[in-house]
């Protein structure tokens, strides 16, 4: 039976030429134009459905598929009936099928096959949400067996959707890089439609959702950053704390850095630690306890914590300092705390730290140095400024922990691709955590990073991660030499990971530095450095 | 005299055999402690619900100290004051040492035995610090439902 007028197929070709001639109308009109084009294609193919309805159609088809799979009735009945359901009107056709399946099915297989073959013809014409059933079988026989075959490939379809999502993300990013925002916008809509078909609770769907958000933020709100960086200090600390609990990256960072600092302070009685980002001070209790128990007794410990100023007059730095002091008092470690409030690390001057020349200094930077890499042509490079004053303090050790990723490339598409891989891996590793609300808040923490990497530029983009090899070059060039982290740190890191009970984490040693990764993709790297002495007598042990 | 005495004993021997008191462990607390010292953590907790005396003894921190450092070379004396300041050996064992040992036990490496306790101590300290925040602060910094750094130890993770 012919279900549509084959002459109208010729009409689909005329629709495509109308969209290319327009000269940069505002995005809204452009979108409407594209929608009209799609409607034209659909009409040309004989379908009476509008592109705006396609998402609903897709959802209903999903339900139809579920109903078919779960239907207790013998589906061979579908092959025998001959009632005409007008498949060209997709929406009502799907609805009728759905209602049939909840009752004894009477829909003939022919009417299921025909739209399928039609859609394989026109599937190149648009990329918005399509019904589930086609695409896999190019040679469709009008028999009932093929219906069953189609139903069994549904799980593969979901994977297929995931892969398509990734491809579309890359396409969209490429459009953004080219400046073709109209095409990027339509890509975004397509992706939103695809998202309804993919499981967004885990896996590629969830990560893709975050990247789609970040891209739309970039396209519609510009690259100024807006609310991405506007989180209050309190929120940031809370998210950071939950990220600390949910996955081992920060724990690994803290424990490894502490071990290196502990070993560097061996034999010194007056020690001073400078922390570039105090947050809740979760790193320091373990160091205080280790110093309390070290053979020879604890030294006098001074801690200087740098953090953002608190907006409402609460001195959060001081509160953390008091807590740490109380803990130090309980374990009999002489302790002194000083807080330095600065909104940016480059605003800190060495005199604020009040370093005593007789004490041994350790500088601790957990994921802070990459924020200094944004270069403003009007000022000196902030990273060089900071590294030079660190060097002037002559620290016994500088512990640097950074994300192991290359998110500071100049080209947007490269950065986007790298970020997609990196954060997909990180989200995979987060699946192992089941403790709520840690996991949800940790995801928000990561999501903010994604938004910053993808949707910000210039001084608003602070998440400028660089891989370990680049940091090595940079730090060696600034007058530091690497210190090897040693087997104790490695042992401790391995034990810590085993505790996390998730079989995917791996600690690796990389030329004296330790990296923690998920399934052999390193995600975070810890290293230790010492200032190269300028020929004076103080040679490190 | 001696004969009289022995005859008396002999006469009352039969009655003594019936009236001789049984051995009652609660009368011999030192033996009880020796026995409880050799129990594992779970049995010790069960023992604490037997009677009041056992409960008092089982709560004694030195028993738990024994548990923590069993199979490990004796720690320096300074450890005790630190652990007591951070919340005591029972808490250290139930919160940290036991889960750490059971999880690391799956990947048994002989070189780790002493380090397990070290790591447990560090985690214990972080946990103490977080509890400090919960009780002292004005409530904004760390709330009731705040993350505990030991949560990842308590909840079993299925891979």
C-alpha cells in the first residue's frame, strides 16, 4: 500500500536551498528559519508533523518500545491485521500504537515497516529526534521477524545515542570556534533532543549534559563568566569539602603533600607552612598529628593560611585557625596560626607571610598555581611574580598538586576535546562513590570547573590546567629543582586507594612525582620542589 | 591435733563436696581481663552486653589499645596521649583500624601492617577535627549533616 504521495519526495530538495542565503539575522529568527526548513523536509517526505513536536514523538516512541518489549501478547498478531493508521501523522500514529499495545495488538506490521523505510531515506535530511526503530536495519523485509530483530537492538541504540552525542558536541564546539553561532545553536537544540533518549543519570549522558550547559552558557551569555565564578566563598568551601569526601583526589593530594613536608622537616625545630588555599584546613590535622608523633618530639609549627576574604565580617580564616589550634593543643604541639585574606594569589606579598629567617618554610599549593596562568598583557605574568617571591622565601620544600590535563591550549576545540575526555573519566570514577549528598555536591563542584573551562575566556577563565610535563618545565625555568617523593608517600597513597574499594584507581610514579588516575588515565599529579640555591652554603640533604 | 583436724575434714568432706562454691569468673577480675584482652573487636562488643561488670571492663580503653596494636610492633609511648586526646582507642578501633584492616586485608601485603595503624591514626585525626567543627562552630561552617571524612570507610562500596 502506498502511504504517501511519492511525488512529494521531490519537494524535499527545494527546502534545503532556502536557508543558505540568509545573512546573519539574530539567533531567534535563525532558529525559526531552521525550524521551518525542517518542517519543509518533513512535509516533503510525506510526514504531517512539525519539528517542534518531534521531541514528544520521540518520547512516545520510547514508551512504545518499552511497551513492545514488555508486552506479554504475542507480537505476531501485529503482522496480521490490516487497519490503516496513517503513519505519516507521526504523533497520532505512535499514540495509536501505544494504545493498541496496552490492549491486544492489532496493528499490522506493514504499517510499522513502511515509515521505517521512509525514514531511512530521509534520515540524512535532518538530525533532530528520530524514532527509535530505524537506522540499524537498512534492508527491511516486510516480515514479522525483522520486528523482533529491531526490538533486540535497543540497548545498542542507547550506546549509539551516546556516541552521537559526543560527535554532536564536537561539531558544536567546532562551530563555536569558527564563530558560526547560528549552526551552533541548532546543534544545541539537537543535542537537547538527543538527551531525552540517553540515560542522564550516569555515564556519557550526565557529562554531556554538563558540557551542553556550558556551551549554551558560552553561546548565549558570552564569555564573561557571569554566575560561574560568582559562587560565594562559603559555597565554594562546602562544595570543596564534599568533593574531598566523595572521591580520593583531594585526600591523595593532602596525604602525599603532608608526607613530603614531614620528611623535609625532619630534624628542624621551627617550621612554617604556607598554605595557598586554606578552605576548611582539612589537610593540616594529619600533619599536626604526624609531627606530634615523630621521634624527637614535635617542632614549633606555624601555619599561614591564605584564603578569600569573607563577605559578611565573619573571619572564616581565623575560625579555622582556632580549630586547628585546639587540635594542636590536644596533642601537645606548639602551634601558631596566621590568616592572610586575598581574593587573588598574585595580590599576596611575601611580607604578609612574616617568615622568620631561622625557620624552615614549606609552601603548599593544591590546585592553585594554574589560576595564575591567565596572561594579561598589561601586567607582569602573575605566575612569574608568585614563583619569584616563593623562591625568595627559600622554602625547604614546595608541594605542588595540579590537575593532569591540558586545558590551557589557545584553540577552543582542542581545549574542549581534552576537557570532554578528562571530565568523562573523572565522572566515571565518581560512579564508585555511593555516599550522598557528597556525590551530588561533588558533581556540582566538577560542573563548575567544566563551565569555567568551556564558557569563559580571558581573566574570567581561571581553570587553566596544564599537564605535569609543562609544570616541570615552568618550575625548572623559575629556579626550582624537583624532589623525589619517595616510597613512603607511594605506599601511603596505595593504601589510601585500596581503602576506597573501587577497583579503578591507580597510583603511578612518574619520575619522582606521583599521579592518581582512573584506569591508567592520570587525573591529578603531585610533585615536590626545592629552590635551587644560589651557591650559598645551605645545601639540601 | 592434726589427726583431729584431718578427721574433722574427713567428716565434713562429704558435705563440702556438695556445698563447695563453683568458680565464678566475676570474682577474678584479673583473669577476666586476660581473657577479654584476647578477643576480637566484635566479640568484645558482645561481651560488653553480658553484665555490668563486663561492660565496665570492656569499655576500658587499654583493651582496645591492645586490639589496635595486636600483630604490630609496640608503638612509642607518645602515641597513647595523642590517641586519648583524639577520642580514645575504642573509637580509633571501631572507626578506623577495623575498617582499614578489613579492606586492606583483601590486598594482603606484609609490609603494610604497621602503616595501617599509621594511616588509621591520620584518618582518625581528620575525623576528630571535623567533629570539633561540628560542636564548636556557630553552625554555619559545618552542619549536622556534614560530611565525615570516615564515611567512605563505613559505607561499603560495591564495585
